[in-house]
């Protein structure tokens, strides 16, 4: 398979990553340990889109409130839909990033970064890039954690069954619902 | 816009390959070679792309101070396109054809005459209008080998990717779940699995819904 085929055939890992992240955030109330960054708060914010796998015309756009905790979102999951886009917030050491993460390519859109202090144009540019890099690094470290799990047998043996249970649950998840490796 | 201020919606690319030793001189020459050249009414091109100064999109006077920012190469990717409304073109063409037939005492026009008239009308309309301009910021973080490009349109991203590769003679890989995975510290088994793993079934064992 050439590179383009691999890119296209493995795009499903993006929506699966967002589903796993949502599950993990639900279990740990959004407070996650991120390699190299310590405790980071990851919040699924007020907009989420779920799409049917292989049938992208079937779509649920949930806006306002906290869609990740809504019965509508769980219903969409039970109907086989997967997260294709989510508005998110990340809080680290009192600094907050908000952005939309698009699952298909893991692209960041409409990002708002913590306040930039520099007044000089060039300094402001370096600060903006530093803050973007920090956001990218947090997301990439989470994605790397997901891949180490997803590409090992513990995904099928422990995580996927736990996610099935979570999808079927109406109550909020607790840390006990997340499998121990 | 985007790198210095405003909207932070962008596409991430990974750069493949190493910088040449004399990259500053080499790249400055390559950028100047592919600098933005405005469209003219006479030219047949409907669209053109080229590099501009990131902070001054009408300027193509490149030097190290306005291209290299410490560990970054910053440029504007400018794309201009003639956009003549089809109804306007059609109306002017009909007028021109009628006038031509009267002047030449003709009842019908050949295909060649029609095409020639269309070219002349288009040129006249181009002379009276200005092309649609789009400038997109590009910021290349050299040490991290990352390029951020302030557009997520797949057509524009493909155009940019090709233009970047032509300018710097380095390959770009657009970020996506598979390419991100290749950047991580995955072992041989994981890399193999990354290429072959299949979608999970999230529905198995999930109880049905009562309506």
C-alpha cells in the first residue's frame, strides 16, 4: 500500500482517538496526566458533531450546554455514530486554550490561546507560536498514549469492552470504569 | 493572516529531509525566483500564485530580516485569480458578437471568430477589474521541521504543498492520524500495526435502545 492509501485507510484513528479521549475524560472528570505536562484539564466544551461511520450524511450536531454529558450524545454513540469534531478546552497551570479538534486529520481550528503579553510584533509572533506548540504537544502526547494502547492487545481485551459498557451506561463514568493496565 | 495576529485555524505539515548548509542564501534565491508576479489582462493565466512578504502582502522585496525570524521562515502565500461574473461576460459577449456580425455583414460566426471575440471581451473586462486576492500565512519552524499554513481548504493546501516543495526542494507531509503516528516513538510491532489495524466496532455488546 502506498503512503496516500495508508493515510486514507487509517483516518478512522482520528475519530477513535476522540472517542477514547471523551471516555477517559468522563472517567477522570477531565483531569488527565499528560506526559511531560503533568496534570492537565481536558474539557469537551459546548459543541460536538457525531457522524455515522461510512455514512457521513447521518450527522448529529450538538450545540450549547455540555453535549458530552447529554443523553443525545450517548444515543448517537449507541446508533453507531463517532465523534467527527469537538470543541474543546485545555487548562494547564491556570492557562487556557480553546479550540475545535477535527477528527479526520486531527486539525486544530479556531484556537484561542492564553493571553499574549508581548507588544512588539515579532515578540508577539514568537509567543503565539510557543503557545500553539504547547497545545500541539499536549494533544500529540495524548494521541501517542492512545496509539500505544490502540495498537496493543489491551485495546481489544480491556479498553474496547470498557468503552462498550460506557456507551451503554446512562450514568456518569468514574475512575473505576477505566481499565487498569 | 494568522501567524502574527487573528484566527488560529491552520494545517500542520511535517518537513522531510535536512536543511542544506547554506540554506539562508539558497532559500532566499529560491523564494525570489518564485515571488508573486501580478496577473495582467494580456496574459492568458486565470490564476497565479507566489511568495510575498508575510507582513506586507503587496511587497516582494525579500531579505533575511523579513523572511527568517530566529528559528522560523515566515512567508505569505499569495493567490490571485480573475473572477469575471459569467452573466457579465455573457452579456458583453453577446453585444460584441452582434456588433461584429453587423460590421462584417455576417449572419453566423465561426468557432474561431467566437473564441477570438471571447478572448477580446475577457481582456477588456479584465482591464476594468482587479483580480481576487488571497494571502495565506506560512510559518516554517526549522528545528521542529513543522510548517503551519493558515488554511484548511484541501485544494489550497495541495497547491501550497506543491509550491513549497518546488521552492525548497524538500517534501512536506500533511498531518493526519497516520502521519502523526509516524512521528512518535513507536516500536516495530506498533508501526506494523499502525499500517494494518482496522476500525473498532463500538457497537458490539451495547444494549439496544427502547423507544
